[in-house]
C-alpha cells in the first residue's frame, strides 16, 4: 500500500514538473520570437526614417541618384541614406529570404564611391539580420495616403507587386509588417506579428 501511494505521489509530482517545464520553455521561446521581431522592426524603421539624408558635397540625393528609395517591392526595399551621420552616404537593402531554413530577413549595404553620378562600392555582402521570419511585407503610400505598391493590406487590398520607377519619388509613408514563428515545445507553433509605420523625414524636401 505504501509503495502504491508513493508511486501515485511521485507520478503526480512528475506530471506537475513536466507541465511547468513545458510552460516555461514555451514562454522563453515566445519571448525570444517577440524580441527577434522587435529588434528587426526597430532597426528597419530607424534606417528608413533616414532615407534621403546625405552630407556629401555635391549632394548625392536627389540630383545624382534621382530618388532616395531605389526600389520598393512587397518583400524588398533598397534605399539611400546617411545612416551613421558621417560623410559616407550608403545604400541599404532589406529583403526576405523564404528559401533559407529557417526563413530569414537579410540586409546588404553599399557605400558611396568616388566620382560623379550614382556610384557605389562593392556590397559588403548579404548578412542574415533576423531569423525565423515567416512573413515580411512592405506597403507604400504617397502624401495623400494612397497605396502605391507592396503586398496586400487591409487599407491596400490590391496593389501592384512593386512601386513603378516613376512613382518611387512619391513615397511618403511605409508600413512594415513582420511575422516570426518557430515550433514550440509541447504545443502548436505560435506566430507573432508586429507592424510599424514610418515616415522618412527627408523625402519630398
């Protein structure tokens, strides 16, 4: 009888420990996913806010490169900015790579080169900026909040796949939506979606 009672108590304690352990691991994983998304969005927003900034003479933007935002697609954006507040204007690109395992957000950078025109040195190489990114969406709007391109969104139901070259100079607001997701211990994977709006301060000046 004592053995049976002891076995029941030990089994109950083990089940309680197992439930608590799974709950703890799930919480850690979810917090990591959320932090991953926040870091990615914060940096994208911070750098996009500087799109069009420059400190070179003669100015690189907009005379030589036509537009600060060089390309604007649903899962890719390429823009020119003075990110580090020095005399080296750079071109940055964020793009979504869903072919990698796990899917990730990549970042590439080019620095300005000598000579007239819109010249750039060789890229520093594509770097994995955030992993376990299951979705990335850029949506673009003009000064009247009319959607210009990017992926479909509630306020932009059927945009083109990319902003046409002639409309890149009209971009005034960019919506960034990122979703991170990973398999969790003891449960179905839970996605985390974060959206942010950015108005580059130097566009349209």
